[in-house]
C-alpha cells in the first residue's frame, strides 16, 4: 500500500513539474524574433490609350505574363494614315518652295535679263547719239526745235528704261528677299511639326506594357471606343512584391531598413520566402481593424513593407502571410535586394 502511495506521489510530482515547465515555456518570449501578420501587396497600373478610336486588336488574355515593351492592343488608324499622307505632301511642297528661294533665280533667267539690259543700253546709246547729232543742226536751223526736244526726250526715256532693266538684273542676281526665305523656313518647320504630331498620334494607337507583369483584367473589348480616360486593361507588376504589415512601437527599435525576414504562407506551408525590410513609416497610426495582432487593436503601430523574393510568382495579391523578422541584427549583416534574392 505504501509502495502504491509513493508511486502515485511520484506521478503527481512529475505531472506538476511538467505542467510548470510547459507553462513557463509558453510564457517565454523569444526576443530574437518578431512575428508579424500581413498580406501580399503589389503595384498595379490601369493601362489606357493616349488616343480616341475604336479598338482594333487585343493581343493578350487575362492572366497572361507580359514583358516590358510588349504590344498589348491597337486602335484603328485609317483616318490618321490619310492625315499623315496629306501632311507629308504639304511638307514636301514647303521644302521645295524653300529650296527654290534659297537657290535663287535660274541662270537662264539671269542671262535673259542681261540680254535685255544690253538691248536697253544699245537703245539708250542710239537715242543719245541721235540727240547729239541733232543739237548742232538746230543752230544752223537745219532742224526744228521740236525735233531736238523729241530726240532729247527719247534719250531720257531710253536712259530710264536701261536703268530699270539694270535694277531688275541686280535683283535677279541678288536672289529672293531674306524675309521671304524666313517665311518659307517657318512654313517648313510648321509642316515638320504637323507630320511629327500625326506620327505621334499613330504611335499612341499602340498600347505597350510599361514593365513586366500579369494582365489582371481586360476592361474593354474589340470594337469598343477607347478614350485616354478609359482604362483598357489592368496590369499587375511582378516586381516588386512586398508584405504590408504593421509593427508595434516596442519592437520599432529592434529592426531597421534591410533587416532580413522569412515569409510563410498557408498556400505553401512547407515553403518559405526570403525578404527584407524595405520601408518603415515615419509616423504612427492606430492599428487597422483588418490587421491580426496578438496585442490590443487600439495600440499605435508603424506601417512597414517587407519586400519578398518571388522567383516563381507564387506570392499573389492579397495573400495572407506570416513574417518572421530577426531582431537586433547589426547593420553589416542586414539584407538587401541583391543579397537576398540571388
């Protein structure tokens, strides 16, 4: 009987010791690790054309991975192509007009003016000689005063005509006025700008991916009217991927930018993802209601962003995750994008 009592006492004592150590192990806080709960977040872009026209082609489907610079969709371009042809024709006409003004008059035109000047000079000389021949005869009364006056008038007219032809020749040799050339240059510049503007409008009928990502939604379909204010599709960027979480004030001094992190998900319970602290809010805020913490919800917290390595695109937008942060890591051992994801 005494032996049974001793055995029962030992069992009770062992149970009490086990319960004591169990409770103490539950209450022990690991000061080297901080556990946070959050959700995966990524950047998204609402892609839209910078033009207004009906959609001609949609080259991607929802869920499709796209590369930076990949063509995603196009608009109808028939009207713009006609406008471009018209603008290019006007540009050619303006360029030819400018070339004509800069080159000046043709050699044949100048030669013609020279011949006209020689003829005018000859006519002038003949008129002057006639006047000089009649003037002495007036004193001898061999000619009338009217004949001498007519000869003098003819000489003056011939001299004026010769001078007018000479000035016309000078103008031909000098070329066109600088002001006319400046106006022609301005016209060419305006036509070039018009061509470039229409070409830019044609380029705006093509929608390209601004970065690598995944097509989340096709908002518009073939034949619908697109406007610059109307998104055509939503692109979710595959990089960067981060965890949106909140850090309590007592833990704020235990981590810093670059502190390494390990991320766990319910979707892949046997797999972890490496990451690092890439952002810490400079201001405090009340804990949002959607955040799961083991502390009171009315406590002030700081928003932080833990960037994650996601080589197989397994971390998706909104996915709940658990983050383990290593506390009190020296700056020399802190992580970075290049060191963690390699």
